[in-house]
């Protein structure tokens, strides 16, 4: 398994992977229904307007997982970025725009306003889930923030994910219903910087 940065030519495959992986996520279904084109549109827009650093899990050259990570405060959609995204949003997901907006507001209220790295989006091909790929991506992320001595944050709408993230040192700091779906907001305190070995 290789973990490497996403390249521009990877974006169409990553959009499809994120769409397939999040198609049954409870809050995504609450916002976008089961309309695949809307799910796909939101990922296409997100990769265009959000500044996240994406890394990919590849096996024999095939992309099997993706992880976004970004340092605060760039991990929050700024007002100019939000305004920039609205024409795309209205065109692509206008029937879901209100639900998307409500979710962004509630997530924004829970988002810590102190230094951290935001983890996500985070997805593995549906047919390759529960095979350790997600754990390898999480390990990569945790090693990254530990080298920096930084805190980390994530939100999730799946209890299974809460348990997974707890294994990597995250703790639930709040729980709230968002668009009618339970969401957990999780924090990982800074670890001591690890020394690189030459």
C-alpha cells in the first residue's frame, strides 16, 4: 500500500470514490437524498473551492482510499470561498442547498477556533472497506500531526467511525443532531513532537 499526494489527474477518480463512499452516509442522504448526481456535484465543488491537502492510498496503482487534511484556519470555508461556491451550488444542488447550508452552519458552530489540523474527508472504496486501508490513512495523518506537535479535529455521522477514531486518540467533545442525524465532533490533543531519525 502506497500513500502519496493527490495529483490533478487523480481528481475525477477521487470524486467518484468520494461519491460512492459517502452515498449512504446518514447526513449526506438527509441533505442530498439518493440522487447520485447531487452527491457527485458536491464533491466536484468541494475539490474546487476547499484548500485541503489530499493524500491517496494506492494499491498496485489503483486508488483505494482518500484523505483530506488541512491546517486551521484554512480548514473552514471562508465567506469569500462560500460566496464563490454559491453559483456552482445553485446550479448543481439547488434542491439540496438549504440542507447543505444548515449542515455547514451547525458544523461551523462546533468547529474549534484554536490551532489544529482538520481530518477529512476520509473515504475508502466501498468494496475495500474493513480491510485496514482507513487505518493506514489515519496512522499517516496522526504521524503527521504528531511530528508537528499539533492537535486534530474531525466530525462524523457514523458511530463505527467514532470507535475507529477513538483508537487513534480522538475523543468526543460534542454530539448534536444535524439535519436530523446524530453527529459526533471529536478532538485529538497534541502529542509530543516525534524526532526524525536519520
